[in-house]
C-alpha cells in the first residue's frame, strides 16, 4: 500500500488517534516519514517500541511508549539507553516485570536515570509470572511514582498470537 492508501484507510474510521505498533515499527526506516504525515494530517500519533532502535528521528509530535527490557526478559542487551536522552514529557517508559529481581532492577534504573522527572513510567506484571496484587504491593511499599499497567491483550486473548 502507498502512504495515501493507508491514510485513506485510516480516515474511514473517523478516529483522532493513531498508534503505530506491532513487531518493531522503528525498524522500518520509511516509517519516520509516515509519522510526520500523520501528524501533519492532525492525528494524535503514538508509537510503541521495544527500545532497541533510535527514537531521535521521530517527529517530536509523536508520543513514544518505549520498553526498557528487564534482566529476566532475556532481552536486556537490546536496550538502547541513549534513547533516554530523547524522551519528552509526553512519552512513557514501560518495564515488564517478570520477577522481584526485575522489579528491583527497574526501580534502580528509574532512579539512576531520573525517569519519573522525564516522562511517565509504567510497570507491568509479566503475564503468568508476577501476580498483579504482588506488583501493586511492591510499588506501594516502595512509594514509587510509577503507574501500574496490566497487559490487557493477554487478559483478553491469553497466549494466542496473531489476534
């Protein structure tokens, strides 16, 4: 599809917000032009990224939701920490917590990088690994200025892929 065809398809929904996600959107270098086109058309645009690709080229009007991978995710080596310098107040950093060790690491990382002073920080319990109540208790006990978020797609569809 061309950009125009995609824009026409989006227009059919009558929506104001567009989120580019799925796989890793920033791995597609041409997507940066598309973000700008969407913003220029008046859409509120966001993207969800795994945090392994540079967010600096994003149009500043785009709200970024960026993961920082935790130790027990097995993907921590993918974290591109230089992205922290490009976060805006409208952005979010998300930690998917797989264990108490992950929680402690995420807490230290938030403090070390002053993340709650830069943007909103989300802690999400890894589906099937950390109980919602347990993570909520850790956050409250630590008096963290973070927001707890559940993986709603996992609650709705479970482990199904391609839904």
